[in-house]
C-alpha cells in the first residue's frame, strides 16, 4: 500500500476520527482551516481511494466515504518506519528530528510535559 502524503493523511484522520462514513461536504467542512478548494479536496480523496485507504458507497445521490483500513494500520506503518530508520529507538528518532530542525525547543518542552503527564498516570 502506498504512503499517504501529509495532506491526504489530514483527510484520513478526519474520516477515522468521525467513526462513520462521511459525505464529501462533511469532509470538505472538516478541513476548512486548510483553505483548500473543493477541487483540491476531491483530488485528495481520489488519490486516497486509489491508494486503497478509502472507499465510497452511494447513499441515494450522495457518496459516503469510509476507511478501508483502520488507524491501527497506520500505527503499524509508523512503527515499521521507526524500526527501519532509527533501530527501534525513539530517542534516535527525536534526536534526528531536532538535529534537522524539524523540532524546536518549544516542541521539545511540549513533548517533555506530555511525557511527564503520561508517567504520572502510570
């Protein structure tokens, strides 16, 4: 299965989070903050369908879009990427992001706070 682009992934996350089939209008409304045109969103949806992540079903005159794969599939793909590129080391992954300026010091502070909350809960 081909990887999703960042934009395609943004749409898939909206579909997964909905937990039910969505119409085009619902998908379009859910990504309004991106300021994409309707044509752009339609193109992304078609690409996602061609990659096998999304399917459509007619309900009267409306097409409803639903995921063909669970979000867990993506989680497994992420774990595989971590394994292949960073020897299963989250530390190496974070260090790589920071060294390549993909993470700021503020991002690291937020990550630290998040991890502290998780550790307190367990």
